[in-house]
C-alpha cells in the first residue's frame, strides 16, 4: 500500500518531486566532490612524498660545509635514520629558456641538480625514481609543462648549453608553486659543466625515525653550530605547502557545499510545509480513522527517502564524472593517489551525510503532523492553542534563500579578490611593498646590504625602501633549553606584514613572532622572551604575532639586534614614486646590480603573486563562477516555485480582481511589488553576511592552513554591483515565469465559488 | 440490551457541559441541535479524536479518556468506523485503495491483501459501487464517494460507526440512498451514532438526542410501528417543541 501511495504521490506532483530530488542531488554532488578532492589531494601528496622519500628536516645553506662535522653530529643522534648533502646550482633566470619561453620574468629560484642517492628523490610522472639521466638530457619540473605547454624532445637552453627534455619530474618538496625554488635534473657531467654559470648551495637533509621530534632536532642542529645560511624546513611544512595551493580551491567548494546544503534544507522544508498545509484534511482523516502518527509520518517520509536515495546516487555519479576536470591539476602536480578507494569511500560518506542531514530535517518538519490533532486537521481550526496548526514560513524562506544565494556568490568572489590582491602575501610573511630584492647565496651579505642601501637611497625613482637582514638567534625556553630562531632585523613599519595580533616592532626591546614560532614557544603578545645574540642575552617583549610560511615558518621580527652578527640573507622592499614604470625600473636595476657585482634577485611582488598563486586563483575563479551559476539557479527555482504557490493560493482573489476589471499587468505588478521588500532584504542580508560572516568562516579555514588574521579585500564592483544585479534579474525572471498561470485564471471562477 | 457506549458527565472547553448518555448495541442514535450547540464536538470526544476536560467515555468496556493518543488511535482503527460530511479521502489513491487503507494497516502482515480486497469488493458490491473500484476520487459523484466512505468505515468490521452529517453535502435523493445504506447496516447489526441537521435523517434513527448550549435538552424515540411519513412528522413535532 505504501509503495502505491508513494508512486501515486510522485506521479501526482512531479514538479515538487523533481525539485526536491534536484536539491538532494546537488547537495550530495557538492559534498561528495569535496570529500573526493580533499582525500584525493592529501592522498596524492602523501603518495608522492612517500615515493620520493621526503626528508624530515632540511637545511639550505649557501657557503662551505664541513661534511665531517655533519657526520659526527649525525652519529651522536639515534633519531637520525639517514643523512645526506645535496648540491643545488642556482641559475640566473634570464639565462634559461624552456622551449621558446624565457624564464627572465619568472619569480622562482630555478636551478639544476643531480639525482639524490639515498632519499629526497626526484620522480617521473609515474612516481618512479628517475634512475638515469644521459648527458645532454634534462628533466623539467612538471609545473612548467602545463605553464609553457612543453613536451618531451623540446630543448632547454641554459646559457650557452642546450639540453633535450627527456621527461618531466615531480619534486616532493618544491612541487607547489608556493615553494619558491624549482629543481631541474641533469647528468653529473652536465652539472659540472654548468657549475660556472650559477652559484651553488647545499641542501643538508635528514631522514628521522617516526617517533622523532622534528622541531627538537632542528634546535639541536642549530645549537651544534652546523651550517645554517639559508632557510630550514620540516616535513609538515612541506606537506602544508603542497596541500595549500589546491586546498584553497577545495575550501571554496566546501564553503559552497555548506551553503547549498542550507539552501536545500530550507527549500525542502518549504515544499514539505506547503504540502502538509494542503494535505491537512487528509492527515486529519488518517488520524480520525486511527492511523498511528508514526505511520502517517512515514507515508511522507518514504517519498523523501526514495528521492534522497535517488539524489545521492545521481550526486555521486555526477561527482565522479566531473572530478576529472578538477583533479587534472592535482594529478599533474602530485600524480595519482594511492588511497583512491578512500576517496570513493569518503565521497560515499559525504553524500550519505548530506542526505542524512536533509532527511533529519525532513523528519523534524514532519513532527508537525504529530502536534496536529485529528479534530484540528479536520476542522482547520486550532483548538485550545493560539498557534496556527501548520504555519507557512513563505516569504521568510524566500528572503533567506536570496540571502544565502547572495552569500554563495559573494564569498568566493571575496576570497578570489583577496588572494589576487598583492596584499595577500602579507598573510604569508611577505612585506607590503611593490618590489622585493633578495640578497642570498652570496659572499659578504652584510657589506653588500650596506652597498645596496646606499644605491637605493640615491635612486630618485624610489619612493621608500626598507632593508631587512635575517640572522640566526637562539631563544631561551622556560625550561632553560634553547630553540633556534631566524630573526629579521630592520624597520618593519615601512612595509608591514599583516599582524593577527599586536603590531610591528618599533622599540629596541620589542619582537614580533610568527604564528608557528609563538605556538612552539607558548608565547603571546605582552610576554617576554630571552634571546641569545652574538653579544649577550637580551630580553624582548612580544609585540605582535603574524603568519608566515616563508623560510620554514618559524621566524621573528625585531627592530634592533645587539651586536649585529652575520646575516644569513637580506631582503629589500621597495616602492617606486608614482608614474615610474615598474618593469623598466626592474630591468634597469637588474643590470645595474649585476654591474655593481651584487647578486640580488629583483621581483615584482604583483608578479610574484600571479606566479605563486596563479593556478590557485584560476581554480578559485572557476569555483566562484560555478557558485554564481549554482546560486542563480537555486534562487530562480525557489522563486518560480514560490510564485506558483502564491498564485495557486490566491486563485480566487486573482479571479475576483479580473472580474473587477484589473488588467493582467496590474495583477502581475502587485506580485512584483510584494517581492520587492523580500528581494531588498535578502540582498542586504546577503551582502552583510557574505562580507562579515564569510570573512570569519574563510579565516577559520585559512588559519588551519597557516594564514592568520585574515581580512577580506572586498571587491566593491562585484559585491555592490553585478552580484546584486544578478540576484535582481534572477528573481525578476523567476517571478515572471511563476506568474504565467495568472493568464489562465478566468474572471468568472470566483463567481462559481471555485477555489 | 447491553450498552456499547457510555458517556458520563463529559465536559469540554465550556462547549459541552456535564453530558451523560449511552448507546446500546445495535442501536442507531442521532444527535441533533442548532449550529454551535456542540454536536460535532461531542462526536469528537466520544470517538476519541479529541480528549475531554473531564468525564468518562466507555466504549466496549474500555474507558478512552485515560488512554494515550496512540492507544486511542489503535482503538479507533480496530473498533470504530467514521463517515464525514466532506467525504475525506486520499486524492492519490483510487476508491478501492482508499477503502482498503484502514484494513491494510490493521491487518498488516496477518491477512493477505487478496482477502482484504475481496472483503472490500463485497462491501462495494452491497453499496452498488463495485464497478468504480479503480476510479480516482475525482472521477465519481458525491453519493458514490460517500458510499465508498461508508465501505471504508466498515472494512475493519467496527463495533460502532460514527457519522458526522453524512448527508450534509448530498442532494435529497442521494441523501436518501445513503441513509438507506445506514439503515441496512444497522439492521445487519452495526451500532451507529450520527450527528445530523436533517430531521428526515434523524427520523430513521431509533433514538434522537437534542443538544442545546452544550447540554442534552431532550430525548425522543419514534416508535417502530409508525410508517416513514408518520415518523418524520412525529420527529418534526417533537423538534418544534424543543424550539428547533
């Protein structure tokens, strides 16, 4: 009997059934896709890191190294499984041409190396270790394949030397565009040939036991006075960098999924309440003849159960069909995921969870049938209680759907404009300048820093600049032990990074800590910290906390460091006077620095953002447009449904108006007028929630990825311009379509007492 | 004769005031009274659709006021039948399925559908609507629909049948046909309590209770020996005396 009722019900109201199914399918699709992508990304990254045997601790170093001292240090430590030093030859970008594309404008540190012997392997696109590189051949980082459309057999020019591309490689620690270096693989003989064309640096790498504490090891390494002229990185940070670029796209899809689920819940509740109201007499009759309330509830629930099952299956099929397009970039960078089955399972779980949530909300709504007594339902009159038996939320739900739709359109646009903005790098530990000059891997950094300072001070086109030198210091922990720390010294107020708490250091005894550093030391703004410099211990007060993913993430900023010490590297942030062409200035200065014997890398920060986050931005842009489409579609469907319902309810009144002489235009105008406040309220609430709540929401997720104190850069044109316009047009079209039935209502219907 | 329904000192929301009466097995009783006198409210209380503020309602030896909503629902399903003025039926089912609805719930898993279906068809046959079994409820006349409602009310062989203005929405000739079915059912042994506005309908009952301002003001039993016209005239006279 239930099956018969269900079938007849679906046959009787196909529009409502299809709409409900559509909402259930779209929600399941989005969640399944999110789960699949997230598990796929983590799986791919882990699979690659396993295949490549990524080191647990890595110290970059420019300058000589004492292999014997390193070996002694390693022997004394049980937690070390293996240790190696790799050479990396840093090349001039302008000397490199891939196919027909010069790397002159590239912001990455490009260089060559030979295959590692023990671990940290460079792997091919099947994730197999590249065993042999013949002379004259080169393996190119996979990110450049897509970027420049390269293929095997094309040539790579490095200075005078020419190489043939033998294949593409994945580099487990520098694969992400957010990692600032890229390693090309050449043969031993070619490496030696190229040596004079670049500057060599070392990668000192350690594989540790599973139970070893990477941070403690890093401190012990610095304390032992071993080479530290360069950033130090741990395995968790490498994993985070790898996951971050595609993770942001998944984050946007997740946020969209959550909002879509909310909208689906609202709409399903809305259609159900409408149906319950229409079926009030039938429910009363069923109660009167003695049908148990559970049975009545199940009669309705069965339909939703069937639709949700169908929705989940369709959502999953759609998710699996469309995952290819979204995972293409992920697969290219990180290769296949070994936990493919987990991805499928997670997608199933995601779809099941979505349907579970929707069905739970349906069951809650159906509880209303229980509160309604047989008499109330039959007579349509509440007895004893003041409440209406089945209140219809109607306009409120439409306003809420418009709000959520606006939220759905605004949030990804805001994330997009925030990440595209040059200021976004300030959440990653990079100053708010126009141009950045790096002095690294060179002799006499202190001297060259002074030289560059003088040059910049004389330059007329420069508006202002700041020189920041990074030194290695040790912080004294409360238990008396030490922790290694890279402290950047200089005026941090000129081009500040974004501070999650507090502000940049100004006074002599002030220090700002990176989020990771503050976490490790257990310090907050206002706490004191004892720093061991080359001269004497000095007490500092923590004045600010910022997020930083550069140089290993554990950094500090101070205005003054006693004694100076030897800087590991220097960074200059420069802003030019108005009207000065940036590109030309950069070209002139690259030449000028080279003539002065200063090996500094000059980068346009806007270009750096495009290079580093370009792929991510493109993916988020895709997700943002998908969100706009989805939101517009949902708003349209809901408005059409709602308007049709209104017309059905008002049939008698519309007929009466027609009988009294109202034109079709008059009647339609009345409905548009009724929708106006709902639309305005929805748009306003959407703008407010999209900007305020959206910022909080995105902030929570970005914090887990390492970016703290996140502030939206609101795209005014989108938020107050075309997005509300899309909402207005969508609602207008929806109302227009929903009002089609008005034309078919006859003026004499009201006289016949027809409902 | 033994009592099937006993109502003692029933009160509800000030609409029903201290009402007591009983209905014996095989009796057909009509409740009459002007609009707002509390007729329908009384029917809702004695059938357990609503709970009275105070008083007792005994049906077939069970006091229903003390029962939970679910227990009262079970009792309605197994021992009571209902016929409404508005002929409420599920619009998504055909006549046969609508009639089978209470039976399929009560006998779930115990009696095969075929057997229930043949029971329903027998009832429909008696009412002269067997040929309409597969019709949707919008495809039959009001009289046919009300007969189907009576079939539904009888499908679980109830001890008592409650009817609320069963001919209120029908024209005169159809109303007479439907009342003939009620009389036949009563003669076959079904106890019936109905609310009606129509003195001709009431005249077919063995006893009439007159309700005014929530109290039973009078009771009248047209004697069985009288012919139909005489019974109707006697009822009309009595009603006139009550201020109808």
